[in-house]
C-alpha cells in the first residue's frame, strides 16, 4: 500500500551573466559528465537552453577552482548549512 511520491524539482541556470538566470520557465537539462584533474569522480554537466551554454555542478560555487575534491566541497557545504 505504499505509493512512491513523485517529486520533481526544476533546474535553473546559475550563471548570473545569462539572460535566463534563475528563471524557472527556462529549460535546463543534464548534458553528460566530466572529471577533473583533482579526482576522477564523475560530475554532472548541464545545458541551459535559453542561454545556449553549458554549466557544471560546481562552476558557480565559491569553491570553484580552489583545487579541492568533490568530497571536500560536500563537507564545506554541510558545515556552512550548520551555521544558519
């Protein structure tokens, strides 16, 4: 008797220079994976259809390009959430 709850969250463009920045009516889809030189864990890439560009999971994070692993990014995000 347990029914699965179907919940869908809309993706939005995190690029502040994009004309479709954070607009929920813009279509953003998954667009493959990539790896970095710091760790070989696959990371999701996304495509903004309104702005015709690709974005990554961590590109617009304040931790971008600091050389950390994905596990370090997750730890910092969890710690920052605890401060609120």
